[in-house]
């Protein structure tokens, strides 16, 4: 079978990214009903995000060999199947079941960054990588926006349990539909399957140091990764608490909050494509610095909504937050792939993503704790605005060091 081109690779990775992000959004927008059924405060939904991210991080530091054994598309299929199954655990409606579902969902999401990057890096021409990676990452806000529009409406019409079960079924159909494409995308796999795995290597505690060893071996990757960590803290907290903020703090109905969330995510999709286009024509580090500044501004504006802002202002801030705080991922992943050693794109992406996923875990967990301690969402959004701002000097240092290493003309 002829190996698929970059457009086909982009189509597959975008669709799988969209589907798993739709499932993530289904939990976020259902937070008021999930937490009410479980008998816990709504702000605890941040612990679902944090725990699922921890599970994804475990995959990233321990399961790198699976990519070569099974191939990237198979890992995307398994990941989406696990994430879909987690919805069936969520509908139990108990707090412990919700935490268990977070672990299953996180293990499902874990393969996505490395497997998708492996597919795209092997098939996308270098001048188009920024755009291709950003379009793929646009699947995150598109999937989240779809969840923000569809899941609240289904939940109100049929109940939140039926809405989540329907989301599960739809994504399992995609898992099956991707099977005929496997031969073309997994052509480089070893074919040994589980027989060729060194289980001791996967389960050893020494894997805790592997991400740092990998990052340290690539010049200036630590600074780029730090920037990703800060931007992930901001984005993860915004995603986890936006609906809760609008409903619990500002008093909007769930459908209105879901609409604003969909606007945020929809503009995030536009922003990711624009950011990729800009990075290909300028530089990834300059684009990421711009996004760090705009992400800081977006969190400040979000905090200002606590002053009884009109509905039009809420939608305007949601749109800006989508453009500003959700657009960095594709540019970041393309930069990681560009600077990774030959043949090590998957490993380097997993290692760098491990630290950004720490941001996705630590951000919502810290946000939850601070809201519970202060009782104020607006104050915590202002505190978190400092994180993307701190990414700017880190990226500036990386750019200056790279320029110093460049050979003189």
C-alpha cells in the first residue's frame, strides 16, 4: 500500500484529536450535573483534569516503546477507545467513579501527542510543518466547541448520562472506521506486538528521569518546554473552570455557558491555524512569545467578567481568550519536532509533552485549591495570568542562545 501523503496524515490526526477533545469537553460542560450527582462542590472538577493529566504523564514517561511496536495509528485507536470507555465510568455518578474515569481517560489521551507528531513529521514537508501541526491541534478547540454546543443540549433533553453514553458510542465508531487505514500509517512498526516489549523497562521507576534526560540532550529544549508548561497551566485552568465560573460565579445558565465555551473553543481553532501560518512566515519562538503576552491578557480580561459584564462582553472576551490562550500548541509541537534529533521526534515530543502535561495537571489542581481557599474565581484568574507572561523571557533566552550557536555567514 502506498504511504499516505501529508494531507491524508493531517486528516486522520485532526479527526482523532477532535474526537478525544470532544470527550474531554463532554466532562467539562457536564461538570455542574456530574458534581451535583456525586455530592461534591463544582470546583472539584479540576481534580478530574489533574488526575487524567497525571495518567497521561505516566504513559509519556513509561510507554515510549509502544510506538515502535504497534505503530502510531494503532495507539491513536487504543487511546480513543480508552477515553470513550471512561465516559461509561463517569455515568456511575459517584465521586470515586469520576476519579477512576479520570485515570482511564488520561491513559487514553497519553498516546495522542507522540503518535500524531510521528505521523505528521514523517509525511509533512518542512515548510508546512507549522501550519500542519497547528491545524491538527485545532482539533482540540473544535472538539471542545462541539462538546460545548452538543452535550448541554443533549443533557437537558435526555439527561447527562444519556449524553455521555452517546458521546462514547460516536467515538467508538471512529475507532472502528480508522482500521482500514492502519496498513498505510503503521508501515514502520516492528510487528512484534506485545512479544517484543521489555515490560521491566516500561514499569521501572527509573523512567521518572527519562523525560529530563531526553530534554537535556537537545539544546535549549528545556526553555521551550518551560514555556509550554506555563502556557499549559493557563490553558488547562481556563478549560477546566470556564463553565463553572460562568454558572457558579456569574449566574449564567448551563446552555449560555456552553455557548460561550463553544465560542472560546471555536476561536481557538481559528487562532491555531493563524498561529501556525504566522510561525511558518516568521519564527516559532516569536509567535510563542506573542501568544504568551496575549494569553496573559486573556486571563486578566476573563477575571474582569466578575464585575457583572453584559452578555456581549462575555462572548467578546471568550472569543479573544480562544484566539490568545488556546493557539500555542501546534506551534510548540512543530518547534519540538523541528529541533528533535533525527528519528527521535516521537521520543522528544513525549518528553517535552510530559512537562507540559505537568502544567495541565498542576494548573487545574492549584486553581481548585485556590478557589476553595479564597472563594473567588476572578482573583485566581489574575494570579494565573503571571504564568504565560513568564514564558516570554524563557523563549527570548532560547532564541538568543540559538542565534549565538548559528554559524557566521
